[in-house]
């Protein structure tokens, strides 16, 4: 979010999913789309079959690589250098969209200067991608328009993930692939309402609708509406909360729909932090590993048991309707929050229906200004939707960027915070599987999904396994500087030699006992993609 906000002024998909049909070139970087976003992947593959060109940038041989016209396999953590190398080729060969840059962007000259050190020979030595392949990818992207870029956690979950996102944005602005059908920069969100949660202010530095805490006018508006004095400074990210709790400076945490015992990096640190709290409250639909540590567990309704709205990855706001009543004492999240607020004596939580909640959102949040249950009854709309008559906005930045002019950002490549060495000679990267989701809170309760994928295995290249006398299904110990896990081995050439892979869906194999070497300095996002490890066969 932060990277696109800094460059475009908005941290959301610039285009919409159906708009993929108009793309003539698609760059999929840091996204295993087939596994993590299968519906979008099906559309993407159909577009490629119909003639669009596909560039896949991923160190792993993901399923999309089989459809790619060019597959670049950079070393983990080198995305920024690769993208800057592609930008350098485009500029050196005069393939940039000069009119778009001059008319709609700023800070281009510092950006141009920042590319001086990133010739293809240098970038090839950093990334491991041959110089000719870097040139081919740059030519295909810049010369086949409109072109769109899809990215996911493989870009963002690095120690310099924000730089990676800004490098993507720089490349799109350089070629004029913004504000046009079939073009754009499109982050793929990991769950059905991640975008909506961010829209509603579930970030430490913004109110709903990305109105900055640091903006006096925004703060005054919300103080007036809520009848409370609000702080002048941003709050904490989840990783910062864990650090503060570990140090004894944070006494209570109220978690809604989150399972940090499995999802946060450095599991030992997370468990210790939660153990230092005076009060842990967990609101969830199942008794997660984190909920088992809580002093209070508030049973929440699932998506199928409540009314409201979700906002999906393409900024589309849709009605959600209860199909069945919540079981037992479970309640919709909004009702639990309102009841708790009233117990604490807070005014303004007298909502009787989620439609009234959306009315307040619309009143205080300009990008949702025209939305109501009535207008969403038989339709959906993409924000910004400033009035009830507005049809919604399928494509952002068509005339002006949300921030006015697009902002080129001068970057420099910073190596990953953790590198392999003699003690920890391999790199671990993590991700998701098609049949399980996140920490398995919901999916691992589905028998059919467990039949398809019910046990975690370490993917390891035979070139790494054979010297360690590791055979298929052998038990191995994977260790990092923070912890270790026991898991069976799966020999596969999906990963290049030197790279191993784990999902993080299984409590029996808590992958995030290993991760946690570094965090993005701008967002606090952990580096889940580059962890130095060693692998040993368990006799």
C-alpha cells in the first residue's frame, strides 16, 4: 500500500479483473497466481491463450511459468535491481513514453540518474538473470501495449518490499501504462476483504478512506464525528505491537480474525510477547492457536452468517448476506465491537443494522461517499464512488493521479538482510498452497482439502538433497538463527539449487519459527521470502 500511495497516491489495484482481457502484455512478478488467486489465474491463462504475452518473474517454477513467453528467475530479494535494470534498458533504447512522463509525472530526472549503476551486466551479476533475458523482458513489456503488472507478496514481503512496489510503479509510469484499459499496476490481495479492511482504516497511519492521521483537517473531521480527541501520531503495526509487548510497554492486545502465533515471524519472540501481556482478547470463528492463549475469546460469525459489505481486490464493494444464523453465542463482528464499546462507555455505537454502519462510512469517507445498501442491493461498485449517482471507477488515474502527478522515486538496490553462509547455506522462501489458506484456521477443517493437501513438506532441489543423503519423504530438521522445525522432504526442481520452500498452513510445522530476520523500514512488513537456513536429515 505504502509504495503505491507514494507513487500514485492510492494503494489499490489501478484497473479491474476483467480488464486483463484488454492487456497485450502481462507481467506477473512475485505472485504464484494459480495457487493463491486461482480465479484470476484462470482469466490470465485464457488471455494468454488468445495471444497476450506473459512475463513471469519468480525464482520458483510456478505453474504460470509453463505459460510464459519469458520467465525470469531472479535470486530471492533482488526484484528492485531487476526492475531497475529493465527500466534502464527501456530508457537507453528510447522506448519510454515521453509525452506521458512530461504531462503527468514528476521527479523523473532523479529517477533517471538513479539508474546509472544498473546496466544489464551489473544487474545480471546481482540477480542471476542473464543480461539478454533482462533486455528481452524490457523490450516485450515496453513494446507491447497496453501492458499490465500483477504482483503479490513475493514483491511486498521483503526487507525492502516497499522499494519493490515503487520499482514496479516506476516501470509502469516510464512506459505510460497507467490510467488506460489493459494497463496498470495491480496488487492481488490475499483474502476476500483485505482491501476493505485497509479501506476502513485498519492501518496505523490513516483513518477510513486513507485520510492521514497527520492531516489536521482529517483529524478534526473524525474528532467531531466521534466526539473524541484523537492522537496526532500514527499507531503501531502488528510487528511493532509484538516488539512493544515483548519489552513490557504494551499491556493489552485485542485481536480480530488474526492468528499471529502461526502467521507472525519469529514464533518464539511472538509467543514471549503474548506471554508478557496483562490481557489478550481474541475474536474469531474458531479456537485458533492464538485464541488458546487468550484470557477472553469472543465468538464471531463467519462470512456466511452476517450481513454487510466486502471490498475485494479490485476495489469492488459488494453486499454480503447471511445465509444461515450464527451458531451458539457467536455474533457478527460489528455487534461485538459495539457491545464492547458500550461497556467501556463510548458514545456513538448505537447502530441497529450494518446499513447504518455503511451510512457513517459514506458520510466520513469520500471514496465511499455514494455507497449505501440500497444502491448495492442489485449491483456492486468500485471506489471511488463519490455520489449515489456515480457508477463507480473501474480504472484509476485516467486523467490525473490521486496525488496529482505521478511520482517517480529514485531507488537503490539493498541486498536482503540475511544471506546464506557456511552455517546456514540455503535460502528459505515461504508461500501458500492452492488447497489450504494462511494458518489453516478454516481450510484445515475441510476434509476434502486435507485429502488433497494435508501435510507440509519441504521442497528441496535434488542437487541440495543428495549431498545431504536426503531422499523423498525423509524426515529433516530445518534450522535458522531463530528456531527449527521437523518436516518431511519433497525432492523437486520447482526451486533452483540453493532455495528451499515451505508453506505456513500447518501448526505441526510452524514455518514462522524460522523467519524474522528483518522488516521493511517503511511498513514494518516482515521478510518472509529470504531466510538463511540449514537442512539436516533426521536419522
